[in-house]
C-alpha cells in the first residue's frame, strides 16, 4: 500500500523504466493549468505552464508577451481598453 | 483622414499606447510613422486617430519629428543608431587535426633534415623547408615525389598558424582527391 500523501490529487502516477529493464511507479507533481483572460476567459498565448520553482529560473520575457496587459488580458481585450483611454482624453 | 502630420496612437504591438505622427503614406492600407514609437510601416487598422495635426515635410527625419514633439511637451526617448556587428565565423574543429599533427611532425622533421643537408641555403623555419621540398620533386624519382606530395598534404594542416600554408593548401588537396 502506498504512503498516505501519495494518494493526493496533486500528484500523478508515472511508470519509469530503470536501467535494469524493470519499470517502476513514481509520483510526480502536476503542472499548473493554462492561464486565461481576466475579462473574456479565453486561453492566453505565450505563457508556458511552469511551476513556481521552474519559473524562477526562466527570464521574465519568456513568461509573457511583450505588450501592455500581456499575460493579463487577451490581445482583443487589450486593444479595446487602449481605444477607450484614447477617446476619453 | 491619414494625412501627413496627423498625430495617432498605436493600438497593437509592444508600442501600444504610444503617440506617433504620420510621416508618409505608402498605400491605402499602410503608413509610415515615427515619434515615441519606432520608425516603421504600420497598418491603418492598428492606429487610433486624434484631432491634432502638425506641420511636417514628407519623409521627415527623426530629429525633426523629435523637435516638434518637444514643443507639444511629449516625452521622447532618444537613441543612437547601432553599428551592425560582424557575422560570426564558424571555426573548424582542431581536435581531430592535432592528433595527426603530432605524427606528422616526426615525419617532417626527419625529411626536413635530409633537405637541409642536400641544399646549402636552408634555414630552420618550416616555410622555407616547404619551398625547398617543392623544388626537389621535379628532380627526384616518382617514389620520393609521392612521399613528398603526401607530406605537402600533411604539412599545411600542421602549420595552420603560418599564412603561407594557406596559399599552398589547394595544391596539395587536389592531388589527394584524385
């Protein structure tokens, strides 16, 4: 029987092949889900699905698009916001 | 609508939210812009117009645009043009050659000594030993000439540092391929 913490839903089962030829069971952490737009809920592009420990070592420009509201709003929602700001002033 | 001197705001791209001026009209769809944004062509759909119009020549340079923007109290980031860096040159791997060079050094030293004894005007440098060897091929028999041709093919690989070797390389390589 596995240990209690290994039964949690935050881990997933993986069968790995050992150098001797046998395959053994290991438990790995799951990756975060796809990031979504704050307004419309569409899936955002240009954002890798990294855990917090791996995201620390990646540079900032490789985690989000180089655009105002990049990583927060999708491209169409960001355009609407900028147009509203221009028309007010 | 999109006339020369019209101030716009860019909507798309990493320059979004910055002000710019129409400098030239290219098509019904494209326009040349400059200002807070980079100087480049832009699609008309990615611009939002404003009511201001400035007096500018067609195809004005960036300095003239910056002077006009400073009068309107718009902050502009001034940059110097960069020189294009030279293309990186691939360097050939020397690890495979160094093994052969050690063996070749022994052979060349032996035969260089022979060439030294035969001719009076010879110095210790490898460059001059090659010229001596090349002259001797015409005089000596075919067997010795074949050996020396192989030496010539090996020698230029050995002394890559000397620039004269590069001139002699094509001669030696062609004989080996045959």
